[in-house]
C-alpha cells in the first residue's frame, strides 16, 4: 500500500497537507541558533524522499517538504489510507457491481418471491453505511504494512526463492480460503449470527449490490486472512494490491446469480446462492475444498445451470419452502419485507 500512498501523495496529498498543516518556523530561531528568521522565510521539513518501489519513482514537488505532517507521519498515513480505502472501495463497488448488474445479472430474479421490497436500494444503503467502518479497520491493517511490519517485498530478486514469485498466488488463495471458511462458519454460530452476520443474510436472492452489504465488523472479519498472510509469509507488494482488488471483484461475481460453471472445485455463484438460500452450507470463498473437508459442502442441483428451469416458478417454490424452513431454524421469525406484487415488475 506504500506504492499507492506515494502516488496519492505526489498528485494530491502533498499539496493538501502543505496547505492545511504547513511547517511553522521555530520560535527559537533557525537551526543554527540564529534568530534572524523573517516572516517571509520558507521553512521545510527534514523528511527525505525514498521511492516505495524500485520499479518506478515519482519525484516529489516542493509541497512534499512544506507540511508539519511529512509523508512518514503516522497520523497522516492513517488518515490518507483511510480516505483512499474508503473512496476506492466505493468506486470499485459501484463500477463492478453496476457492470455485473447491467450485463450479467438476470433481471428475472426481481420476480422471485423472496426478492425484498426495494431490495437494491437497501443493499446499496447498507453498503454505504458499512464502508466507513470497514475502511477504518482495513486502514489499521494496511498501516502495519506501510510502517514495515509485514513481509511484503518489492522485486522478484527479494523473493525467498525463484519459484516463489508464482507459488505465492495459489498459496495466498489456499491460506485465505481456509481462513475465510472458518471465520464465515464462526459467524454462523447462534451467539454471533444475529449480531453480526444476519444483515448480510437479509438478501435471500442477492443482486451484485449485496456483495458488500455487511455489518462493518462482519465485512472486515472476512477480510482478515488477506491482511494476516503478509504478516506471516512473504508476498510481493504489487501482487498484494492486485489480489486485494481481485478478491473484492470476486465477491461481487459470486453474488451475480449467473451460474455459468458447474465446477466441483470452484465455489462460484451457484454454490454461494445455496448459502444465501439454505444458510448452513458452502461457507468457502474461492474453492469447495474446506467445505468438503468440514462436511458443509452442498453440490448445486443440475437444474440450476439450466436457466429455464432455474428461473421457473416450480424451482422458486422449492427454494422458498427450504428457505422458510431454514429461517425458522436459524433466525426464528422472518422479519424481511418481501415485494407483494413481484409478477408486475418489468424485466429485461
């Protein structure tokens, strides 16, 4: 994240912090002990520029040396990271969720009897309410990385061994998938579910906009393995950024309701839709491995991959009956508000 921070500081941050928190002349005179400083004298910080990566460098402007909070100030780093994560989190969410809704999501889903009244608006509202809290928690973990407490490395020459440049990717997926599986399963514990995870299970037939509609602590908890990995294992810093973006896009994709792959290994949208309908199955994020080992795997029905059957009233009635049974078991009373006239909706 130090690379992103350097880019943001170069083009925006240095100017903003130099104007909001400028360096002030010392009341005791100049550094050499003299006292002939005038009001017009320009004062600079002692911070020195070191590129965040060997792959490129961005020469700082004069503003980089004119703030009382230089680039390496922990409060400045924390505030900048928070705003960056929050802003780009919202940007990524709206761009990819909108694209998924426009080009992938089957609008006939809006006619499903378990589609909620004003659901998409509620999904977006919940996401916007959760983003500040999730961004704050994420900032704390990224601050550790920027301050040098992780094993993130820069160039391929810094990797533990040559093949690790490629092995880090499947290793990262396996590690985070394992961690998310157990965190997600823990979130379904009766003492935890209603307090943290129930808001995300409000969406029985989710749209792509439900992808980040969590309780803030729930959303952050399921991202913890991404941040723990570089604390324990080496990971290339650009790869970390790419993976962080990819996992957020993946979260949107598994909520798009388009069942294109009946792959026994990949935990795709079909598997995750079962989780929203039947609650206690398919906790994994990327693969079915840990669900299989943990006894919580449920294979999607073949009919789910035949659109005509999957979008039939017969299938919807079957799904609704099972969902109602599971809601009574897991939640007790169903407090959702469903659209009373789904058949009157216009679909594309």
